[in-house]
């Protein structure tokens, strides 16, 4: 499978715990995006990378959210001190420059 | 502030009919307008996209109509099939730089 891969697909965590999600983009894609999608809503843009540089992070939802793409390949999204309101689908997408963005299957987070 | 408004929220169409979903945007700097299809539990998948230098783009049964002066664009699905039943999202962006801004989605049901 050469599409965007996200891991895990599902995560259940207790409130206050930290969680980390991984995204492996399509191999030749230099741009990587993170979105959040809540039930009944469209995806909401959070941040994006061009290679290893994080070019936009002002829309990360709070300082509890952070993302990295250390070698310009895979990326991680971390949420510290999770809250029930963080429950959502977290989507990763990648693109080659300004061409079409392809989405992964997402990681569904449930905070209990 | 919702920058992309999508309607209707839900739509029921008979098999073989035409499904029409509409979107309006506010930011005139947007220059890329894709439509995504999403099935339950899956990530969004690109259907078709248009840039504002053309007024219409057709790919198979899917057509985007674009009205730059009215800041509106729409998706037409011809000969709608039960397999088209999904949630459809319009989006707008800046040619790949930065993330996409999505509408809230239209839940489409094609009745056999």
C-alpha cells in the first residue's frame, strides 16, 4: 500500500494522559498536513510541514498540541494532558508541492 | 468565522438522478477548490478540483461549476448511484500552500 499511513487507527486514553500519533506520507511527497475532524464537521486544518520545516502552526488548537517531522519523512502529532474535547478523528495528508493532497485513514481518539 | 459555506446539509436523490451540492466562499485569495468524498471510518478522498481560471470541469459523472464573481462553486453528480452515498466536502485553498478550509459537509443518500 503506497498511500498515506496513520498509526494507530484507534486510541482510547484517559483524561490527562499524553498521546502521540504517527503519519507516514506517500514517499515522494514533501508536504505533510495535519487536520482534526469532529463528528458532523469538515476537517479542520492544524499545521503543515514542507520537508522538515513546520511552516504553519498558529492553528494548532492549544499549546498542548505539537507536531514534528524530524527528517522530512514521517511526522508525529502529540497531545499532552488530553481533555474530553480532544476526542476526534485526526487526519494526516501529504502532497508533492502544491499538487493534490491525499489523506490517510485517520486516527480516532477517544478521551474517557 | 466560517469561510466556506456548504449546502444542503443532507440530500436524498433517486438512483439515476442528478445530485447537486453548493458551496460559497468569502476569501477572494483562494485559488484552488477541491471536492472530497468520505465514507464512514475512512479519510477524505479527492474527487475533482478546479482553479478559478475555468468555469467548469468535468471528470466522468462528476462536474464542478465555478462562478468567480459570485464566489460560488458546485458539484454535480450525474446518473447518481447507490455507491455514491457518502459525505461530500467542498474545500478551498491557496494552491497547496497552507491547509485547506473545508465546508461542513453534505450527507448524500442515493435511493435505489
